[in-house]
C-alpha cells in the first residue's frame, strides 16, 4: 500500500486560508496550530505557512497587548489579485511600447540597405578588404620578432644581462684575490679549485657585441628586404 502524499506548500496555504474564510475571525498562532491538522496541515508547519501568507499580503497580523493575531478575509485575496493584475497590465503596456519603438528602429535601419546591385557590389568589396586585412595581419604576426619595440626591448635586456654578468665576474676576481691574500699556503689547492670551476687564465669580462639599431631594422622592414 503506497504512502499518502503530503500536501504541497500551495495546498497548505489554501487550507489555512480556508480556515480564515470559513470563520472570518481572528486567531492566535497556537489556535491555528490546533486547527491546521484538521485540514491536513501538521502543526509544525503552520507557522511557516501563515507567515508566507502574510508576506504575500494574503493574510494580516497585528499585535494586541502581548498577543499577535492573524486573520484573512476573502476581500484580501481579491485586493491582492487586483494589485497583481494592475502590475501585469502595466508591464504589458510597457512591453508593447518598447516593441513599437524597436520596430520603428528596425524600419529606420533598413532604409538605405535595400537589396540592390550597388549594395551587393559594396558588400563584395567589403568582404575583399576584410580578407586582405586578415592576410596582412597574419603576415605582420610572422614579423613580430622584428618589431622595433621588441628589438629595443631585447637590446635593453642584453645590456642588463651583460652588466650583471660582468658584475659577477668582478665579484669572482675580488673573491679570488681575497683567498690569495688570506690563504697563501693553499695556493695550489685554490688553483685546482679554480680550474674545476672553469676559472682559467682566459676567464675575463664579457665584451658587449654591437646590436643592429632599431632604425636599421625599421628601414629594412619598410624597404621589404629579406
């Protein structure tokens, strides 16, 4: 035997409203919690159901002394429905007005765009220009590494790296001199260590090779030379 299906929230709201409508009286929450089960609404959910009705203006509540009373009359639902109807009607009129404005805009944009041989020729020319633009864009991307700004940035990076390398070379020479002055008895061991580390007689400061100027690269690109 299948279980009896519980009431949905909307069904519970209808049941509680029926209690109000049948009696057209004022109720304390505890009274509604006793009457709810008789309509199939468990007492534990009565409070939330009543509050949802109050939130939707389908029921009213007021505090008298220390007690809070709830009530609802059929006219309350009617007023609520009339309010919703007025809002929906207002929204409909606004939508109709906006639709008419969009239709007028669409008609205005169509003017001068009627199908004609001249328009078709113009569209074909536009398509050709767009294809040429895309081809040139792809071609430029191939030469991105030769961009004057990129070349200048590479030149500056090389200068920074060159200065750093020679600074460390200077540090190595300074450390080597310090070791020689402080450990003269370990000269052979130090020389062997230098050799193993790659610090030979050829070890020296790096020379910065000339870099092609940005202007030269720019001129070469403009002339179209490979």
